[in-house]
């Protein structure tokens, strides 16, 4: 087994904005599972690594943007467990001056240092990345490989994410999770107890994720999506969000990333303040990691002369 199953610790949250609200908030620290393969990436890669080995494939190929948590985690997993890794990166222009790109992008610099090979493609080609023709062109160039989808979501990833919750977590009424591609919350939904409900907080605009999640789940009536806290869409942030993330860390000592967990926790706190949860409710939020993205976001914020994440 490449990544042994672990149960992360749970931390009760004492935060000034939700004091005396008659609900209790806890965070499951999946971000502490591994220094580089952390959070939901640990869960998603676990069974994919095993399947790749079963198929006798020593190369992992996957897709992502220039600041992708999944790209960084896949590179680290390949480095740790002797897989060659190839990252198909959105943005052909990034390959024009590779040395400069690597120097100025902490995610790609990390992945490169962990021996990931890159294929920079245009945004048009990236949109057809799942087509048989595009996959065939990649195999012609790189040879045989084990393909992991963008964000890592497939049946093996969902299986891994079903291990996030344990029997000890049955005491919580609501399980909250940030959503990118839908794999993590699908695994959580499948492992819920009958009295529990899952709430997903998408980082992207729109409600198309409903369809994606339905492909993987066994139950239909114990979960919902809250699409009100994406802050304008994927990778979009605001001064209000950055201020919140910094305040939350200052009071709880828990870092949040600005793409996923920061928006989720902002949403949970806002819902608590507005009386969404019944009195006495116990809420468990899943910290899905993603902290490697903070450095890259701070570079972008600095260019715009905006406050940074501390």
C-alpha cells in the first residue's frame, strides 16, 4: 500500500464571530495527513496509485492549472513512490520561457523539483483534453501511462474519500466540504450515517456539479450544495475573504486556503450567524488542504497591491 489509511484529528473551533450561537463547529484536519500529499489529494491518490501499480504502469499523467493542488500532490506522490509523472498544464504561453515560469510559479517549481515533466497546452486544447484523439496524441508522445483526471476525481478517488469519515464522526449532524470537481463530497455522501447531511460549498460558479456528483453517489436525499460563497468563481478572492482568512487563523491557529477551505469556512460562519443551523447542531467541516496555493495567491495579490494571506 502506498498511502496507508489515516484518521486525522478533529479540532473544536472557538471563533469570535460565532460565539454564543448555540451550535458547535469542528474542523477535521485532513491538511495534516502528509506535508505534500495532503487533504483530499491524499485520499484521491491512494487507490489510484494502487491501481496504477496493478496495471504495471510506472507513469502517471494528469491535468491541471498552473497553481493546481492536484499537480503538486501528484508530483510529490510520484517522487515518493517511484512513479514518473507528467503534468498537462493549461496555458501554452507558460512553456515559452520555461525557466522564468518555474522561477515565478511556486506550484510548478515544486512539481519540477519533484521530477514532474510538463506539457503546456493551449486553452483550446485543454478544453478537449478528455477526447480520445487528444489522449491518443499524448500516448504517442509520452508512451503508455496511467491517466488521472483533472482534480483527481474518478471512482478510485471517491473510494478513497469514503475513508475521510469514521465511526467516531457519527456524532456530527452536518458534514461540510469545499468542492472543486466533486469527488471528495461524493465519498463523504456515500459514508454518511442516516441522520447526517452533507453541505457542499463549490469554488466554481454554477450548479453543474450536481450532475457530476450524482455519477458517484449511492444516496440522493442527504446532501445539498450552497452556491452563494464562490466569491466570483474559481480562484477569485476579495479583500473581505482575505481579511476573514487572516482573522480565522489569528484566533484558531488554523490556516485556510483562499480557493477552497477559506470560502467554505466563510460560508459556514455566515450561515451560523444567520440562523441556518438548528440550535444544538454539531457541524464538522473537512479541511481538504490546498495550503500550497497560498504562496501563489499572495504573489498575485502583491501585484495588485492588495492585502496578503499571513
